[in-house]
C-alpha cells in the first residue's frame, strides 16, 4: 500500500478515536463538578475488568483516593476536562487544509476557541499539579514528574505557536501547533495504551497507566511527524533552510553522554561493574540480555552526529550506522521481552524499551524507504539520529527527579521515560526547522495562510 494512503487511514481512525474520547469526557467533566463518579468508569470496567475498577478480588480501591483528590480540586479539574473535551472535539478541523483554504474565517474562529480551551486545559492541569503533593498523584510521584513535563511541553509549544501567529510566520505556527496537538493527543492515547497494556501484562491499573505514559508522547509525536510530512509540508512548504541547526559541540555532548549511559546501564552494570551499585533500590540493574542493546546503542549514538549532519545536507547515512540502529532497536525489544513485568516501576521500564525498539525500527524503515529522495527520507533519518541519544536524558530526568525528592528507583525510571519523548520531540522540531522565538516582531515575509502553493 502507498505510504500516503496508509497514513490517511491511520489519521482518520485516530481522529475518530480522539473525537469519541473528547465527547465521552464531557460527562466526566460534569460528574467531577457534581461530585459523583463518572460513567467512564463503567466503560473502563467493561473494557478492562470490573474488579480492577471497583477494587474487588485482590485489586486495591484506587477510585476513592483519586476522586477525593479531584473533589479537592473540583474547579481546576472540571475546567481541565471540559476544556480538554472542546480541544479534542474541535481541534482536528484545524489540521484539514482544504477547510482552512475554503473557509479561512472558520479556521480563525474555531482556532481561537481551541486555543482558549487549550490554555484553560493547561491552567487546570498545572493548578491541580501544584496544589497536591507528588505522592498523591495516581501512579505515584514519578508519574507526577511526567505530568509536569507534559504541562511544560504543552505550554512551550502553544506559546511558540501563538508567537509565530503574531509574527505572521504561518509555517512556524503550523509546526508548533502540530507539536501542541501531539501533547493534547496524549490524553486519549494514554487511555488506549493503558487498556492495551493491561490486557498484555495484566497486573494493576496504576502500573499500566505509568507504562502507557512512557509511550504516549512518542506515539502522538510520530503521528504528527507523519502529518507534517504528508499534509503540512506540501500545504505550507518551508522557504529557507529546512532544518534547525544545532552547535556541533552540543550534538557531540549528547552523543557521548548517550553512549556512556547505554554502555554503563546496558553492559557494565548487568556484568557487575556498576558505578551506582550503592544507590540502586529494588529495581536493580537491567538483565544480561541488555548487553546487545547497550553495545549497539553506544555505536548508533556516536555515529548519530555524522548521520544527522549528513541527513540535513541531503546525504544518506552510512550503511554501518543503519546496521547499528537496527541492532539497537532489536536489542531494545529483547530487553522488553526479558525484563520481568509487574511492578509499578518495572512496567514503565518495559514500556520504554518497547517504545525504543518499535520506534527505532519504524523510523529506520521510513528512512530506508525514502531511498535517495531527500524530502522523503529526511524527517525519519533526522528524528532517528536524535532518537539514538535517548539514554542521554537519564541525566536530566534524574536531576528533575531530585528536585521532586524521588527515590533512586523513581529517578531512574523518570530519566528512562523522558529519554525517548524528549529526543523524538527534538528530532521532529529539527526535521521541520522549528525555531524558538521570544520576540513578537512581525515577520518581514509573512507566510501564506490561505493559499495553497501547489506542487
Ligand atoms: C497537555 C495536555 C494535558 C495535560 C498536561 C494534562 C494533565 C492532567 C493532569 C495533571 C491530571 C490529573 C491527574 C491526577 O490527578 O492523577 C489530568 C487528569 C485528567 N485529564 Fe488531562 N491533561 C492534558 C490534556 C487532557 C485532555 C485534552 C483531556 C480531554 C478531555 C484530558 C482529560 C483528563 C481527564 C478525564 C482526567 C481525569 C483523570 C483520568 O481519567 O485519568 N486531559 N490531566
């Protein structure tokens, strides 16, 4: 099947899920306001297990403490959920270029409503996060850090989209809005992933929920990378250089840090030469099966700088780099298959390796399929180069976790979870030349909002 057709099928199916979820959540918002349990719990009981939802037959009761927390933050949560529903039900229309070209006023009016709803959703989420201690967040304090991270990504991408709009730089507006939409799409993708992981691994809902959080933004980011490639780019092509440039020292530092982390966590620690042995908790180290992943990831990360620079200049990355990436992807799947499933923190570790494996292989296939055509190949190979540096974020994640007073195990898991997410977002920004701007000066050469350049 032609990849453009395949993308459109995936896009339509995911949009239907997003709109259905958004509509379903309207009742949820009113239920929180009225202080009763939402009907969505019945749907969840049907989709997963009544015992799990109602805390019977060995399952703990998570509904009582969670809804007590929502009760304490009733205004913030009601505003969050109702505005979030409006975003999901209306937002997709902004990503249909023929609608925008034909009815530009509708695009502007609906765009204003969606933008306002996005701001309310983010304010509600941030107020709720700030109001309660991290330990009370469902799925624990590590998940609280992940939710803070998602709020910050939402605020950053949305503010950049607004700045670009004021500057009349519509190309940048489109790219940042695609990324903001990816952040909002995590709401339905998190719930779909949770049900899938619950069925796959069994166990407790809070474990599946944290694991699903490890995958959500990578998944929705990749969906928007596809949208930018097949819909956005042809509609509003970039005018100048098509990829953000980074200082070489920064790329090299990320590559060396990723290689060092992959070697330590994947090879040295499982063999007993563990520099952090005294710090680790119950999670322990990765199993010996992580050795192929560690070695291949170190090679792929170090080769990533040249591969990225080559991709940006229209050259095909070296064959050996593709081989290391393929081995790293397969190695990650091997780790996911052999790490014991079950605990609150082991499930996200599993999910991170599953995400690393599936995403690396998917990006690699996309990049090989593009052959010598630069435009076809670049989005995938640029994102892939960044993706090989996911282990470098362990350091940043651990530092973030320290600020929240997390345990050593939680620090480790948060660092692992934020790696693929951060690197896929940086890759998508780079491949689409997203530029961070602080000033509101209008662009000298405004992009076109309503006309299609045709190609
Ligand atoms: C970047 C966007 C978003 C962020 C950062 C975010 C963040 C949050 C946070 C912090 C909570 C509280 C979790 C807890 O107390 O355990 C929450 C809960 C919730 N959010 Fe969002 N959210 C976002 C988008 C959305 C959207 C678009 C919807 C669509 C309706 C939505 C629906 C909900 C619902 C229904 C809950 C209640 C808890 C649940 O059923 O899991 N959120 N969100």
